[in-house]
């Protein structure tokens, strides 16, 4: 298990796995694992369902870097700190990254347990990893349309229903109120979560191609009578991981 082994492999594609989705890595041929703590500038997540390590995998002989888990703003970190992994990926040659997350479904045409391809996002987290200077970057197409077409084609090929919509990124760690969900719906959001947005901004600023996929683990607050629990998010993720792994392998 060596950081040098990952660096020397020079993977051009990376996947970031959100809450409960760590099992996706098992679908690929794993060569080595490196804890985030062994990478300068990174640290392990404090959130259940985030293993906190890089995995070097192979698919059709091509190296793929998989990040099992991420850090979040609500853990008390800055946007620059939570995107350190993206900058590390860029430094070792990664050109494209798939950002996955667990999210609450707002669009009632969707179904819980399904996947949503992110077409755009609402940054409602009050910060950005580009703070500190006049870092002006175009965000007209954060999520690659060309790559999105490949995801949709792959979903049809494997018989998987793939939703598409806008992801709203909030700070957390508390879940949203029903009033906030009604507001987000009016703003055009189809799903809501507490991650991904800073990483997408950082990746695009570095010229990386980005795709985003939300695992719809639950209905957003107020849409159904039940309360929200992180343990349920992780549990749904274990099942959704099977579908996500099939989709990623088809696209790769």
C-alpha cells in the first residue's frame, strides 16, 4: 500500500464516493489502498459511511482512482480544505472526475433508491474553494454535457432508470426544514445534499471534466411523514451501490 504506487499509475479518471457508496470500489479490481491521512493536506472524514481512503483500481487495464468518502464543510472545515483531494487528483494527472453523493429527493417524479445525474447545481453553502483572490472562472457548464450523454446512453444499455436534475448544496449538518424544501423547489432544485458543490467548482477551475450523480436515499423533509436519519441514508446506499457500480463500469 503505497502513495507512490497511486502517483506512478497516473490515473486520468477519478470517482468520489459519497455516504454509503463506498462499496462501489469493490466492483473494480483494487490494486492498493491509501488512507487520506497519509496524503499531505488530507485527513479522514468523521462521518459514518465514509471510509476515508484512496483506492487504485483497474477497469479494462486502465487505472482509476477512487476516493472512498469525503470531508464536508459541516465538519468545521473550509471549502479549500474539503477540496484538497481534488487538487491532489489534478496534481497526479486526473483529467475527469465523477462526484457522487447521497441526496434527498425533491422532485416527486423521482423514486427513492434511484440515481439522478446532476445537470447543474445551486451553491447555497455560503462559500467557495476559490476564496482568496480574483479567481474568476466560468461556470456555465460545470457538469459536462458530453459526458452526461454517455451516462444516459449507458443507463439505457443496462436497463437502468437514470433521473436528471439540479442539485442544491446546503451547509448542514442539520437536515432541511419543510419550508426550506418548498423554497428549494421554487428555486428549481430537484435534489438536496450537503456536499459535492465545492469539489465541482474546484475541479472546473482546474480544467477537469466533471460528472455528478446523486443517490436518492430519502424524500426531502415535508414530502413524507417520516423523519430523516443518516443511518437510513447509509443503508439505502448499500443497495444503490450495486446500480451505481454497473452504471460507472458501463460508462468507463
